C-alpha cells in the first residue's frame, strides 16, 4: 500500500478519506471508514514536528503510514498518520470515522456514549478504539492490531475547511471531509 500513497501531507489527508481503519480488539474486530482528516505539513507552526524531533513526536518523522499517537491536554489520545518520507516531520490527524462493522462492540465498551458520538472527533475515536501510546510508531500499512485497508466504496465529494481546536495557523483550510457524512465532527457551518 505504501508505494501507492502520496508522500505529501495535504494529498495524503485527502487520500485517506474513504480508507477503512481496522482495529483488532480482544472483544472482536471493528471496521470504520475515514470520513474526516486534518493535514499538518512540515513547516506548519501547528504541526508537532515544527520545532524538530523530540522523543514524543519521533513517529512523525517515520516513513509515510506510521502511527503517531499523542496525549492531548492530558485527557485524550489522538491518532495521526506520518505523511512524508522518513526524516521529514509531518502528519495527518484522523478526526472522524464512520462505523462499518463492530459498532456493538464499541457500544458495550462505552455504554454512556451515544452511538453517533463514538467515532466523531479525534479524542472520542481514540477512546472508543482503545488507541493509546502503545500504538505509537506502528506501521498502519501492515496488518496488525490497528491498520488501514483500502476504501470500502467509491470516493465521494470532498469538502475542505479550517482546522478545529488550534490557535496557530488556524485559518489554514487543511481539514478535509466526506461531504454529507453524518459522522463528522465540528459544526454544520464547517461541514457545508
């Protein structure tokens, strides 16, 4: 799969829409389609790699397709995909997923969360799929406990907006989403 994906952050953010994230849990397998992403290119002041490599962000400097998982504000993990060639720090945040199979597993694991909200928003989806720092650096293009498969259906119209929840380079239109998806995070105005 790696040979067929773009090695440019913005192109990868768009390319990942429609791909299927596979999560193998002790309770069973969950399949979910990527419906929303955000790009964090190399020289973007909002990118965690902007100031260089650290022990925390080293996975952003791996080859395209490796997971970068970090803890945001001490409360929520976030799943990103390294997006450039090895040595270049950049990534794509997975913001929302559409459940395809295994939703009942997630509902049992998180009974106090409405089904529609389980995979909407990067913190929620990481919590629902038990994604944490143990998965940091894994190859998402190789089958394992968390990996990316090909898209589940034909590509749909893609929308773009400003990114959500950041202060640096906040006006950059680097958030991409499947138009019309009911699984998106953010406001209706951002998803038009």
